[in-house]
């Protein structure tokens, strides 16, 4: 009986150790962390030759303007300056001097994700 108790105790300690190591790895790799600075595209529209995108920070931390980049994918508009995005708040980015009759595409890159901005001015 004493030999079986030792084996069970050893196996139990081994399972607990492996479980704790797995939890530590998950925590370190970011599985349990919440995304705190996420950019979300709410809407796009065009009025005349000005295309607009409503961008929202759906995270819990502020996203500074310097942490955002607007890349031209397929467009000929003047890009807006980025602004600080407060947590849970939305901002309107206006793309001016856009040509009519075609789609305009941009990519807004934030600290943790990127969104595609696409609109068509008639």
C-alpha cells in the first residue's frame, strides 16, 4: 500500500506542475490579456468629393495619433491627419479632394490591429 501512495503522490505533483507551467505560458503569451487599444471602423460615406470614415477606439486605453498610420491602398484623395482616439469614443477622418466614380481604399494601422477604409464618391 505504501508503494502505491508514493506513485499516486508523484503523479499528482507532476500533473499540478504541468498545469501551473501551462497557465504561466498562457499568461505570458497573452492569451488572458484583453486588447486594450483596438481600432474599429464604424462607417464610411462620401459627400461630394470628401470621403469620411468613422473610427472608434473599442479598447480601454487611449490610442495616440502617433500610433496610427494611414496607408494608401488604391486611392487619390488627400489623407487626413490622425487624432488621439479616446477609449470608447469615435472620431471622423475626412479624405478630401477625392475623384468621383471610383472606389478609394486606405488602410488605417493602429497599435494592435488594422482596418480597411473603402468608400466611393459618386
